[in-house]
């Protein structure tokens, strides 16, 4: 009999010896050996994931890919589920609600958003397996998401935006600031834009957002001016809108864009943390402060849920003060 089967047999008989007396261990061992011989048993090492769990993860990701989830979303799901599988040495059907609570409890010292994301991925995974009748029950069904911290998005003021513009040391930096701000795009969306995507007649381009959904975004006159200036300096054949500064020229990575924005913010002397997503927050906040329609801003940002856009509308304390001062009948 294979080594894994022998090891299992020894563990079972030793366990019985510890809890039972006056039983025929040799007879039990002989019968168990006969049963086990009909199975291909493999021991799961401590540094391995359970093959059943890994198989179900691969099946889930394939199913979600067919449903049209973006590569970015699928990549995030894959990372979270890999970490879960490394911790959970069980078959999928054997995973309990308590197991998941213990797993999530390991991240108590991290942000609520991190725990929420991990639970959301697990709910999607087990919910899909249950809906497909691959497992009989969903162990995450009774776990409620943690209450989210009500933190307001950190948008830049008009003065801080101007400070960023003035701090740019080359035309590529200026293009990044103007395009991120004018379009309100996510980092992944700006990263994926090609030169041929831009329609100069309508001052717009189409981007692929979350859920693989396409939408139209618009450039300002400033953004187009600096973009044309930047593209005029390029003699490469790279289709990407934003490229590296050195040969071989290639699309500037998302990490590269983040690094560039950080450098600009440091040059501007801004104390707050500035990222590409800060520019998206700034676009939403300043346009709403300037009287933009909430539904229009929702469409421009690519928000599926209006409540997400509503967050920006609720943070405009300065505008509320202005409206009170302007419209209150004395």
C-alpha cells in the first residue's frame, strides 16, 4: 500500500487506541487497509494547498472570465483566493462558517476595507459554487460584512491642483495630471488608453472600466493642449498614450504612473498623500461643487451605484456654506 495510505492507517489506529479499550485493533487495521487499498490517497503537505480547493478556484475563475470580468478584477480575485487556499487545508465542502471567521480574524489588525474585500471575494466564490450546485451550502451566507469606516475622499482644493500643475518638470508629468483630472478616470483606465483612442473632434475617448464596461470620457482644453504638445515630441511607434522616457519605449506601467504622481506631489510640497485616485476624487468633488448634475457625474465616473457618487455630493461643506450665505433671506 502507498506511503500516504499507511500513514493515514497508522494515525487512525493510534487515535482509536487513545479513546477505545478492549477492541481488536489488528482486525480493524486489517479491514481499514482492505478499504483504503481501493483509493488513491495523497497526503497534503503543510506547504501545499488542497487540490480540491485549488480545482474549485480554477473552475470559479474560468466561470467568471466567461461572464466578462476584467483581467484586473480576475487578477485580484486570484490573489485573494490563493492566500485563502494556502491557509485552508480542506476540501471545499468541508469549509465551515467558523473556518472563514477564523481566517478573517487573522486580519483584525488591518483596515476594515481589507477585511471587507477578502470577505466579498469569498462570498462571490462560495456563492457561485453553491449556485452552480457544486457544493450544497454557502459557508459565507451567515457572515455579515463589517461596517465600513465613513471616511471622506481626500480631494485636492483648486489651489492644491494648481500647485501640482506648477510642480511638473516636464510635459509628460503635466499630461498625467491634466488627463487624470479632466477625465476622472481610474488608474487602470488611463494606463490602457492608446493614442488612437482619442477623438480630437469630440475631445473624448472611450475607456474600459470595472465589469468590462465601456464609457466615454472627456478632455479639457488644457488636457488636450498638453497632450498634443507631449505627442508632438515623440518619434516612437508605441501605441500607448503614456510611455516610458527611455528606450526601449513601452507603455508606462500603473506603478510608474503612481510613482510619477508621487514625485510631482513632493515637488509641490503638498503634505497630504496624492495618488492617481486622488485626482479622480478631485474631479468628482470640484465638478459637483461647481454645480454639475449628480447623475452626469455618476456616468462620467463609471459608477454603477448612484450611492457611490453620492459620497462626493455629501462632502461639499464649503459649497453648503456658500449656498446658505447666498440664498438665506436675511
